[in-house]
């Protein structure tokens, strides 16, 4: 089905605005119901170290917006602004950043960039999303934040350290399996 550009634009702008609200609340799982169709598929390779394929809204709630974002106070102070997007039919390419708390001594942000390839599925919701960001640069950013005293201990223990262990294992030749969540 073909949707108007205006309808697709309203959906991605709504997601951008909802990210600001999720950051304020430090709660993310509600976005699954608000923006994803029941049978939506979410994928993120996490640099090949923890490839995720979440099949369905509930799986998206448990993985991307649950396990990976709702990690207690670990992401408090972080923002994830969607900087811009391009629309072609029902396809959206968005450019966003993982922006850590505080600012660097030079006044710049602590951040890494990413992109999402999203398919709009009508009714204000998405039917598919594929996220890409550089996990190695994200780990370096977290180390920089840790050195500056800005990385939450919960984030370090619940997300950064396990992710680094996965990276080391992968680079050592240990096969990494795709996590499929239904």
C-alpha cells in the first residue's frame, strides 16, 4: 500500500518527539505499543556481536526498548536525538546519535552516530526497522565517559562490560548466534 509523504513524515516526527519523552521518563518500552505494528520486525546487528531480530511488538518491547534501553538508571542523562531523515515512499532513513551525559572539555558532545532503515506500515506505525551503529566506537565513547566520571555504574556493569566480552569473544573466533525473539 502507498502512503502519503505527509503521513509518513508525521510518524517519524512523532517517533523523534517520543524519544524526547522517553529520555525524560527514562522509560522506553511504551514506544513499542505507540509506534510499531503487532507483527513488526526489529533488527540490529550490534556490530555482529549480538545480532537481534525481534519478531513482533512484544519481542521489540522485551529486547530493543526493554533489555537494551530500559536498564534502570544506566541511560539516565543520555539522549538519542533523531537529527534528520529522508523519505522515499514508505521507507524512512533516519540519522540519530547516542549522546552521553555532559560535554567534552572542548564543548562538544560525547556521541556516536547511527542510522535506521524504517518501513512505515500505516496507522502511524512502523512495520520494519533495521538499526546500524558502530559498536566499537560506542564502547570507546563509554570508556571516555567512564574516565570523565560520567558513565553510570549500572550501565557499565549491565551493558558495556557484557558487550565488550562479546566483542572479545567474536574477535577470538567464537561464533556469535543471531538472537531471534518472538
